[in-house]
C-alpha cells in the first residue's frame, strides 16, 4: 500500500497506453494530469453528466466517483482503472496523503484520502448518503424558482449542477457564505451549460438552511435580468 499522493503521478508516467478521462473531471485532477508530463491524455464526452468511454481496452482510465458534476461514472473495461473515490474519502488532492489499493484481478487502483479506521470510512459514507438526500431536497425546492432546471437529472450525490436563467455569478456571489450549501459557476469549461451553477450540500445542512438558500436564489432570479434563450 502506497501512502503518498505523488505516487499517482509516478503511476501515470509509467503507464502503458493513453490516459483516458471524462470531460467532467475536477480542476484538481486536471492539474495533476497536467503535472504528469504526458501528452496522450484523451478526454471523453459526457451524456447526462456521465462519460461515454468508448473503446478503452488498451488505455489507463482515471475515473472520479462521483465526477465533478456529481454523477457516478460507469467503470469501463480498460487495461487499468484508477478510481478516485469520494464516497469513502475526501476530495482528490495530490498534496494530501493517499492510499493506493491495488486489485490485480480487476486491474483497478483505488485512490482515496488516508483514513484511520473502518469506522471513519463508514462515517464518511453515512455523511455522503445524508448529504445526497439533502441535495435531492434542495433540487426539489428549486422547481419553484422560475427558469431553474437540473442539468443532469435528480442528484446522485451531494453535488449537482443546476441551470439558472440569469448570470450564474450573480447567484453565487449573492449567496456566498450561506450555511450548509456552497455553489460556484460551472464556468467557461462548459459553455453548453449557460447559467450553470455547481451546488454542493453539506450533510449538516438543515431544512431551514435549504429553504433559506433556495428562497434567496428565487429572489435573485425574480429581480435579475434573464439570460438570452
């Protein structure tokens, strides 16, 4: 078992065949891949927020679970799958300590932040489930906001992408510092998501926190200049 995040870069440098990633990878993973020195990183498109892998039988696939959109990725049949699993660990960060669990049978390497015990893993998974339930509740409330819609369907994790009919920076700037809910524009990486806001809900968010956030978002939308359709 390897306990250093830098080892991921070593694995990628030594990998045989192209490295394949989803279009919906996190900025942190994008930066790590940029540090790998590889010029054969291939980006696959997404449908409903999840990657369409295609034929990757001779590739090394680096897959985040869930991806940056908050959607689960199907695991392809590839030479090697490096799985960055947030359901059992914190977000991927090469400056942190990691476990690399090698499974020779499935040719997968699971990458997750260092955890002290099985109890810690179980606790994190439970918080993930609670936060996912809260995210679904928030998304349901959003149905009352004019022009609000989900980019990829019902939330499958604590993170989801919603579309607002106004400049997303107005939404996220006005709601900065909200309790239990954080949000950021999806940005220029995804021009096909106009008004896109990436929302993350904490497990500790209360019903009132959710109502306050969506109520404030509703007020911003109703008072703002709409995006051109």
